């Protein structure tokens, strides 16, 4: 194999690392969203935060070369459906809560 | 890593046209994205997975933005339904984007496996049109609120 100018050819692990980092970003997003949702609805917030370890573990699978991605489409489907479910619950919350007075920061 | 660096070298081995029922059932059992073709370059699989994750985060961000607008923003004076008008489309769009991201991931993985060109994504159009519509709604709500 001729030495390529593309660093990806010399070190295909870079793609793997990017993917691992993308999983970490996704886990952090879930954590941030969960904590924000805690402010509005505690059960939903706890549920979203509880999903964080699973997302993080899914990213670790990439590093462990365990089945992931193409070999584990159900995991990705679960994540997509989980986000859609969060959306549906949030939609029901916003439509049934009536008029929220809004968040008023304490005067100091 | 061998010399084969592209899915195009795998050759289109996926059978075009309608798939027999037996093969379809086997494909469901073996994973929705592993129908026919050959294993693509791992880098393409990784890239497709990252794209799915990016759409997931986009969906999550849209949902939480809608929630924040409806629940945390003070009401628009004179337009009591203003926050819902802006927030609800964002939440719906977030849920749609998450599911559509998965559908696109399956389509892309199938295309990679069979060495066909990656299908055109419909998500950017959905995202652009909806966000533009929400911008117009926001402007109308703000103007109505200012007119009171």
C-alpha cells in the first residue's frame, strides 16, 4: 500500500476517535437537557438524566470494538424513539400546563 | 487497512428491484441496515453514525428550546398563545428530526453496503422551511405584542 497523503489512511483510528467523541457529546447533550428539564418537570428531567449512562456506554462500545452502529441498529432506533418520546411528553406538558407565568429570576 | 478505501470498489451486489419476502424477514432478524451488499469501509460506517448522532442532538436541542420558550419565557403581553405558537412547532420538529435522522441512517447504510450513491437527504429542507416559518411566526407575535 503506497503511503497516502491522507492522514486517515495512515491512522484509521481517527475516525473511530471522532465517533467516540460524538457519542460523548451526545451523552453531554442529554445531561444538559435533562438538567434543564428538571427545572420544568422533575420526573421527565430524571428520566432524561437516567438515559445519560446508556448513551455514554454506547460510545464506549465503539472504543471496545464491541458491536455498534451498523451491527446494532436497534440501539440507534431506541435513541431516536427516546428523543421522540421526550418530545411527545414535552408537547403534552406544554399543552396541559396552561399558561405558565414564566421564569422570574429572584431580585437581589 | 487494506488498499480498498471506498465502498465503490465493493461493487453493487445488492439486488435491485423488489426483494423476496423470505429475504426481507431474514433482514429484519439480522438488523434493518444489513440488507445485502458488502461491509463498507469502517470509516464510512463511522461517519454515518456520527451524522445520526448529530441529528439526534439537533432534535434534542429543538425540543428543549421549545420547552424553554413555553415554560420559562414570560408571556407576550396581549398575545397569550404567543409562546405556544413559537414553541410547539419547535418541539414537533425536534421529534421529527430525531426519527428522520434514524431513517436516513438506515438509508445511508444500505447505500454504502450496496455501493450506490448516498441518497439525497430531505432533512435540511424540513429544518430550513420549519425554522423560517417559526421566524415569521415569532416576528408576527412580537409585532402583535408591540401593537398593544
